[in-house]
């Protein structure tokens, strides 16, 4: 049985029927395919056995930035991770599908109660196409709300990966700058990036997976993780004795959040397992409205996300949800 | 306005400027402006820009941020909107970010359908931002220019031929009064577009023989009606969905792409044959506009432009412009050229927000005392889009000349009052005779 039965977001403490159903399910810690209820859209989740690893990069790693150090030893629990980045096929169900209006007196379903993106002002796919292309250009708030919607739909507690979980999965047990090796020679086999992507994202899962069966962690779209960005984060962690499931929970500011993995638009160095990138107001530079959208960036066509589901949700993350609203300040 | 009136106003303007010069020096002291020679002068100097904003919704509030980020020595001094809640929200938001530069006191906050007159009448205002729904644009432009103010107006500049004619007549008035006008066609201030179009105009793809432009996207926002709203208020708060207010989405939104083709060819189409309809967005809450258009525009050179726009969820999307030449082709929105002179613009992290740059350019021209007037080009792009809409609404081929010279009155109701206002019928191609 799955320990730490997911608490559907938005209803802390409550135990709606979905949670009970998930708890009752037989619990092999194995790969599974989820079908989004009421649709034919599926996605695959692969198990990642937790453990300890060195997070960050050594001072002599080529292309390294200051915020990747000092290296810290962290431990993460068991979790499932999306085998691929979330696609438009999946994301559109949340962002664009019409919702049934509840009849008078009827409460909206938990999924319908999750807030939904306002309409974008242009082509949200930026000419890259939809379907199996990775969903992109959404804000951290939108990615985060998607996971809440999906959780309510499926009764399983999906969320963004913590920065530690993401790096642990990207390294897949290795210590080299990329999971594919110490030089960028083999990178093109596993990643779409500036050298081979021709300036566009590609359908998910079309390169080789890493040792744990996960595709596109390096490249294609860069990926939102759950943490707020802090350049001195590792320095503040390095004094601590044991780091179990570290995470820096974001507050109500729109920026900065952490993005990992580099994108089709980046050079190899930005794809390294340790490389961190911070979101910033320039990512909505061309949004002419005020307040700017909390759902869509106009100048971050390189960012998407993938799902994680903890086998046993750390206490700090139970019921976590984005605090961002239209009133939120930039920083 | 008679010549005498104009002269009168210029004289008033002159004395007003002198008055403000004194008043400013006394009252403001520490700000950049120590003299005041802005409106109608084309005179150089480091003069303070004092902005009056008309239309304080999401775009107007965004424009406040843009103008304040664009240049030093800019202050917001007056605001007007049809609705009290909108203007107050706008000031609050703007002040959060620019506490000092948003110096709008309560007595310079104007609410109602005539708020534009009051904003324009504020003597120290020398730079007007027009960001109301486009139906009001000709009226507001005329008032601002006649009062001797520099103007930044959002696109489109009208919703019908009568409005375009009115605005075209203002082009020379503004020049004569040495007033500078920017028009919210921000691609003209976007480095990538500027570079790409310059290459094409310098011959990178030879002569342009075909073109296409699209704004195909999903549906836009819609506000639920509140019981206390009159018909007019409901329409204005949902202005996208009424042709008299927005011009329909081909005019309100797709104008950006059409304008790029007019820009790169240095011309405008002479004829449009189009179609469109209202297939998915059929509810009463969506007024009476169409949800898709497809137009074949023909230019004098014989070149055709395939134009499409759609606001329907779950369909193939594209917001883009492309031209095909005798020696190559160009994807303008991607800043790429293929063919003999193949080229792709390198990524440039220094690119500035074009919505800021358009104010930077306008204000710099005002301060340098150089002429700057985008009104004619944007009026032509507006009329181009109106020509496409008219063809789709009527089902007929429509020419530039018949639109420009039509004598039909404006579709914008005169003497608006809060109260009942029926939704116009949905246009039925083949059955409609008027433009």
C-alpha cells in the first residue's frame, strides 16, 4: 500500500473519496500509465528509488555557476517521476477544455474547483505545434496549479519535483556533469539543445532515456521545479547535518522560481544536472497588460515541466499550493 | 474648427505654457523640468512629460508602466475612465510600482463617458495616452490633437471608414501643430522586425510576390453581466464582442499582422475578398462579432496577401507574418530569411520591451523637437482590416476606394447615455447591403 495517502490539494485535512480510492489501490512501486479521467490521454510515470546523493557541482566543473555550490549531501524519498515532460495534449485538457457548469445547488467537482488559466493573448504554442510537443510558456503558478487539477482528477497527489528530486533523477546515480557523461559528446543522443534542435522543441521522448528510463531531463524544454530560487541556497544548507527532502517553499511573489535542465535554446553547459536558472520579470516582458498574466509568460518559450508523485509525501509538502494571485508582487 | 479657433487655441496654448513654466518651477522644484516648451514646439530640451491617461483598463495600466519605464522625467498626472472601479484599481496598481511618478490626485481622476474631455483639459498634461476601446478613438484623438497635446494612441485608430476618414484628416492637423503621435503598433519598435524588414526592403528576397499573415488563437476573456449594469455598461465592459467598440477581432487584433505586410511592402491593399462567420462563439455573451475570418487581400502591384484570424479554442494556432519574393522568402515573426541571402537574426538579450520602446522613441522625438507621426500608416492598416471585415460581413468584394469614399455614417452611436442598447444583429454574408 502507498504510504502517505495523497491529500488532495486545496482541502488540507479533509479525506475526500479520491484519496480513499488511491489508498486502497494495491501498491507496487512500479511504472504505471495514468489515463486522465474522462479522456484518452495518457502519461507514464516511472519509479525512482530514493537515496542520498551529492547535489550541486564541484568548483572545477566546466561551465559551473556560483549558485551550484557548495556541494551538499541530500537525501530524497521514493517517488514516481513523469517519464516525459508534460505535453500540450495533457495540458490543454486543463487550460482550455470547457468546464461543465454545476447545476444550481450542486458543488463543483474538486477538479473544477481548481483555478484555471485565463485565455492567452496569442498563440500559446508559439508556432511549435501541440499534441506530443511539450507544453511550454506557462508560469510556475500555472504549472503548479496544473498538478493540483490533475491530483483532483486522478486522486493521486501529483506535484512539481523538488529541486533535490529533480537533480537526483537527472543524475540517475551518476556524478558527471550530464547523465550521459563527463563531456558533452554523448549529449546529442539524449537531449535536444542548441546544437541539434534547430531552435525548436521536439515531441517528448524522442531521444534516449537516462539510466532510470526518464526522457528529456536534459534539454527540450527547461523544467519548473517546486522550489523558490535562492542563489545562496546551498551555502545555507551546507551547515546542516542531514538534509532529508530539502525544499525551499515559494511564497506569494511571482519570481524567482527554479528552472532546471536547460532547453532546446541552450548550450550544453546550461543542460548540466547541477545547472540552476531563476525565473525573472523579463519572462513576461511583452505582456502589455497590467497586472501581467499569472498564467502565461510572453518571453519564456523554453520552459515547461514534468510531474512527480511522492511515495510518501514529506510533511512540508502535504497540501502545498501556489500562493500567487493577480495581486502578487514581482519579487 | 475654424482657423480663428485654432489660432485662439494656439495662443491659449502659448500662454498656458508660460503659466505652467512658472507654476512648475515653483511647485515642483526638484524635477527635471525647469522650463516648459513641449507641446507644439518641436523644440529641444529636457522637458518633463506629464501624462494624462484615458482608458485605465489592463492595457491602459500596462501603458502607464511602459511610459514610466521608457524615459526619465515622466509623471502621470491625470486619469480618466468610464468606470470608477477600473480607474481606482489602475491607480492603486500603478502606485504600487511607481509611487512617486504616479502623481494623480483625486481631483485629477475623472469618471464617465466625458472623462476624456476633463483629462485633456488638465493644463499641465502634455502627453495623452489613449487606451479605451477603439470605437472612441477618433473622438478622443480629435479632442487631444485640437487641444495641442502629444498623443500615444493604442491601435486600431477607428472601427469604421467614417472614423478612419476623421483620423486621416487629423494627420495634417497634428503636423501643423507640431504634435507627435505614436500609435501602439509596437512591432515597429521591435528590433528584430526592424532589422528583418530593412533587409527585405534592401532587396534580400527580391520583389515580393506573395504574402500571408495570421492571428489564429483561442478564445479571449468575457465578463459576466452584473445585474446593476445597463446594456451600454455591459457592452463597454465586454467591448471585444461589439463591432462599434472593437471593430471585431480582425480589426482589434489581427491588425498587427496586416500592418506588418503593409509596412514591408510600403503600401496597402486595394481590394479584399473574404469570408468569415460565427461558428463556436455563438452565445449572447459574445455580442455579435465573428469568431473567424479568412481574407484574400490584393495589392496594387498584383501581390496577394492571405490573411486569417480566428479566436476558437482547440484549433491550430499561429500568430505570424511571411513574405515570398523572387529571390527568397522571409518569416518575419521569426526574423529569418531563406534563399540567396539566407539570414537568421542572432538571439539578442539586450532587446528591449517593444511596448516600452515605443514610448522611448516617441518621447525622444518630442524632446529633440523632431517630427514623429505614425497616424497615417496605422490609419491605413486600420482601414485595411476594416476592408477585410466588410468583405466578410457582406460577402462582397470590397475596394479601398469605395470604403475610403463611402458616405455611410459611423457605426459608433452619437450621444451615448447609460441605458438600453440592443446588440446589433450578426452580419449575414450575401444579405447585407450596407458596408
